[in-house]
């Protein structure tokens, strides 16, 4: 059966190898994009623990551009509210956390909204200074530091990386099959087939990382946005599996995919674009 | 007049919580009972405030009281179960309940900003009384070290509520003029 399929698709091993190399090259490019995007998100990540009605440490030294995360390990709901209004976490439920990027240099006093006796401060140095006042403005230094790469560990690092694959593979899958039909090129159909299979394989991971991320952010996300994003994403992962199975059946029958399939692929693509805009709104749209 | 009456009530709470020191030293199960009674009183009155008040700041405060005191109550229950010190009632707990019932009756008869002011000033008096009782009586008399440290850890949250209520009172006074 498998043998028969191979002969009908008429793809030479050399073509497969070349295709494989191209996919590998695309992967390398995609990964490079992810890592540089990751490096640009913040020079360093600092953590304040909220425990037994205290912010620890009470004074945190950071640089402008650093990300500060408040982790609530207390049994009460707290907030991190800047006295100058530059940030306000809203309620951080026990066991969850909230983070923000500090852009302005200077000392920022903050407190817990519901418990005004909980006070602490951030001492924010200019970018290029290291905590204490050293040199003013050494522009190259910060960029150098930010290029250091560390392996992703947390869901907010995994999800954006995986999303690149989900976002790149679907349009390529649909476009390849479309061009394959227009140009009558079997090689393009092979690309379309495998891209859709990869899409179906990787998107559940993207969705998983998304849910994981959401579970750590708890109720700090815009309720409607996350609600639509989480279910649309989950539905999309299932839809891609259906599309991949559908696409595979054309392959087994050794025929190019039908226009109905391509239409469904295009609709899925539109849904994915909308899905991406929701995700972007939550990350960048404050 | 209202302010005076809630000050009197605050004194009554202080008295209720203070008499046990003179009468007899509370046992650990009784301490648990007093703390849980105080938690439930505050939760009940916050629920009343959610029903009756229309002021968003007061509602926010009441929601916070429900959330914090529910968590506090749960943590004390968990600890008491762990220590095998199931809460026991005492004269102090009974007096607290009785006074709370009187206060609820009074709050039920008030509306609008009168209600808000009475609720908030009572919260101030109540938290102050509980803090005093915890510091002077409950913590020194707690025999179990874990119970003692749990009470010590609860003090800052009560202090936080007190300060929040005081800020709220000032903002209510500011808006009424």
C-alpha cells in the first residue's frame, strides 16, 4: 500500500532531500527570528515575592527596560500599585503573578491597594547604568547584554516561539497547494501535504503552551480577549488535524486537493490571522 | 452622633474582647473560636454592605473583606484541624456575636451615605478592637507555637484593613462636604 503510494506521488529521493534542506533552512531562519525577538523583549527579568503581607525585597534595584514580576505566595489577594500611577497590577490572586516592564528611571514607590500598610519601592537605573550611578549612557552595552540567549523555560517564552511555526506553516501549506493546482506542479502539492501535517502536529503544542501561560496569569488578562483566544486556538488545533487528515486522503488517492479543501484552508487562515491579532492585542495592546 | 455611637460600639467590642483577660485565660480552642467568630462577623457585615451600599469604593472594600477574611478563616480552620484544636465557643465569642447582631440591625435601618459612614466607622472600631485583643490577649495566651505564629501573621492583614478603612472614611467625609 505504502509502496504503491510512493510510486504514484512520483517524488524522487533527491527532491525530498532538497525539500528537507529547505525546510531545515526555513526552520533555522524562523528560530533565529524567535530568539532575536525573545532577546529584544527585555534585558532582565526580576522577581518580587509577595508573602505574609510583605513585598520581598522591599527595595529592588532594576534597570529601565527590565521586566519585574510580582509573585503572590500569600493567602490574600494583593496588588502592586505605583504611587505615581506608572503601573497598577489590579488584583493578583494567591498563587498567581503579574509582570510589567519598567521604562522610566528613578525611584518608584508602590503599595498594595487593599492593604496600604504594604509598601515597597523599585530603584530604576538608567539603561547602561548598573544599579548604582556609574556611567551615563553607554548605548552599545545594553544591546550586547540583551543578545545573550537562554533556553526557554516559561510558558510566556514557549508560546510565542511555537506560534511562529503555527503562523508560518498554514499559509505555506495552503499557498503551496494553491500554486500546485495553478501551475500543475506535483512538488508543490508534496510541500502542501507536509506543511499541513507539520501544522497539525505542532499547533497542539502551541495551544498547550498558551493554556499553560494563561494558567500562570490567572485573572490579569482581558477576560473577553483570552476567552475567545483560548477557544479559537483550541478549535484551530482540532481543525488543522482534520485538514491534515483530509489532505492525507487526497495524497493516498494520488489526486490534488479539491477547491473545497483549499477554501476551508483559506477560511482557517483568516481565523488564524484574527487569532494572531487577539494574541498581539493582549501582549502589546496596553 | 453616629460617630459617637460607633465609638461606643467599638468600646463595647474592646470590652468584650478585653474581659476574657480578666475572667479567665482562653484555651487554644477558645482562641480559635474567637478568631473565627470575628472573621464571620466581618464577612457577614461585608455581605450586608454589598447588598446595601451603592458606593463603588465601599463595595470594593467589602469585597476585599470577604476575600481576605474568608482566606483567613480557611487558614485558621486548616490549622485547627491539623492541631486537633477544634474551635470552641466562649463568653467572649458569644458577646461578639450579640454585639454584631445589634450592629447589623442598626446597619439594616440605614441607607445611602449614612449606611456607608456607619459601616466604615464600625469596621475601623472592629478591626482596632480585634488587633488590640490579638496583641494583648490572644497571642500571649496561645499555647501552641503554630497557632501563636498564625495569629502573629494575621496581625498585619488586620492592620492593612484598618488603614484601608481609615482612608475610606476620609474619602467619604471629603465627598460629603
